[in-house]
């Protein structure tokens, strides 16, 4: 067993992982704040939050730089137990 005891998710139940964008819509920004070619779907100007939910229990959330594996994986490895059942899209 690793030295962090039972602090990691997924030791007793599956863990659901997903990301979301937090921030206002581009169309609602003041014209002087908008950046040219900014759009809704790319998440430009929004914080990306990675959420991890252990079914029936604990929740963890953390911001990530972008949605690439190299930026999300360290957060997941730090919070989810090795061998845990992970459910994601």
C-alpha cells in the first residue's frame, strides 16, 4: 500500500472523471474584452476544471491547463488509486 493511506479515490467504488469549462459566454463579454476569433466550444478564456467523483462518496476537482493527456494524467494519478475502475467519456 502506498504512503497516502485511504486518501485516493477508487479504493471502494468506481470513479467517474470528466472535465468542464467554467466562465462566461463570449457573446456576453464586453466588446473591448473579446479576443478576435474566440469561440464558444474551444473553451477560450475559460478555466478547465477536471472533476473526479467516487460513486457514493468523495469528490475532487482541480483546474488543468488544457484537455491534453499530458496535463490531465498527473492530476488523475495523484487522486485516483492504481487499479481503480474509471468511468469517463
